[in-house]
């Protein structure tokens, strides 16, 4: 029965490694999603800042005239 036990252990270890690989991949995808979302938030905030600056510049020009 030594061969059967070895095969069982090998199958168990392969399953364990596959599970770890799947978990690592899931974490990488979650990390990338978080990074992309953060970058989108930054771009949105920068665009909002730029629009507020332009609006304020236009208001100031109107006040000067």
C-alpha cells in the first residue's frame, strides 16, 4: 500500500499547491483592481481641481472687468 499512500500524498500536495496558486491569483487581481480604482479616483480629483481653478479664474476676470 506504500504506492497508494504516496499517490494520495502527491495528489493532496498538488491540490494544496493549486489552491495556493488560485488564492495568490485572486489577491493579485484584487490588488490590481484597487490600484486601478485609486488611479481613477486621482484622475477624477485632478479633473475636478482643474475645473474649479478654471471657474475661479473666469470669475476673477469677470470681477476685474
